[in-house]
C-alpha cells in the first residue's frame, strides 16, 4: 500500500484496531500506525496532513 491508498489503509487500520475510535486518534499516532502496517511500503516523508485527514475520514466511514 501507498499513502494514496486511503481506503485500503483505512480497512487495514479498522482490522488491526477494531476497538479504537478513529476520531480520537492524533495524526502523529495515525501516521505511525500506517507506517507499521505489514502491507505498507511507501516513504514516510510522502505523508502530509491532507493524506492523513483522508485516511482518518475513510477509517471513520469504515467504522460505521
């Protein structure tokens, strides 16, 4: 997965952290969790606030 695979990342986060409310996750924590996903293989410096917002929004949608 790459940073632009927001829905795939969101689904992976939902599977890995089903008890976590995505609304409570800070971007610094979110970024770290994404980097730690087994299937993630993009450069850390390619992330930004817009990408993290999109991932969080997709995760919120996935959780509902």
